């Protein structure tokens, strides 16, 4: 009997799952900041291709992984947001890869393409994400003020960029870049608040918790 107990398999223990939100938020913040600096024409940079690598690797893959881990944690809101915006950055990055042929399809040498079709097509893309972000904004009202502010400014960013694409207004696109920078700053703060917990830091970052009960 003693020998049986000696070689018995140990009882399984549930492994604690780390919080994936800071990873997703930092990835989102960094990629958004770079693209927004370009949209705002900071230091006269207007070519957005610099963000392709970040969009695929950081904003895309890292956020998508964070979203999958949020599913494991049972957080439907975080899983939906991170996975969806990870997919957004991957799809956005693919648009600017020369081999994808997406932008080439709107070349003016194509007789089926009219002037302005490319801008309108980009506006359709942004419209879909404006609607999605508005839904996420509504779902964030019982989380905390930081999350509400983050998705409010993100939705405003999509709206301004969409307007700038539908009507080639440089000011609207630059304004979208400005609000995107604000969005990135809030995302950095939210990510830091997930790291600066009482367990790991002497300086917790308040997020303005909102009432959970109706």
C-alpha cells in the first residue's frame, strides 16, 4: 500500500493565467501612435508604409494572441476587442504590401477604375471599423473611464479618417492623426495600469472604475 501511494500521480493543479491586457494595449498603442504621427504629417512624413511591419507583427499578431488569451480568462469583451483590432492591423498592413495587389487594383491604368475609387474604397474599410468601434464603445460603459475614453477617441479617429478619405480633406486626416495620438496615449496609460498593480508596483494607476450594477 505504501508503494502505491509513493508512486501515485500528483493531483492536478490549476495554473494561474496572467493578464494579457497589457500586452494587447501596449501593442495597440505603439502601432496606433506610429500611424497617427504619419496621418498628422509629423515632420512632413506622409507615407504610411513604415507601419506595415508594426501592423503585422505588433498591432496584429501580438494583439491577436492577447485576444485568444482573453478567451481563456473568460473575458468576452477583451477577447473580442483585442482579436478584432489585431485582425484590423493585419488587414491594414496587407493593403500596403506591394505583392498583395490591393492598391494596384485601383491604379488609374485600369479602365474600370475611376479617379477617387481608391479613396472611397479605403473609406468603406474605415466605415466598417467606425461602426464596430462604436459598438465596443457602448459595451465599455460599465468597465472604467479609461476604457470609455480610449474607445471614444478611437471611434472619433476612425470617423475623421473616414471623412478625410470620402472627401480628400487634408485637415480631416490630420485631425484624425491628432486624435489617434490621444488614443495611443490613453492606451499606453491603460496598459501601464495593468502592470502597475499593488502586487508589482508601488505606484498604481487609477482607471476610474464605473458601477457594475444596473
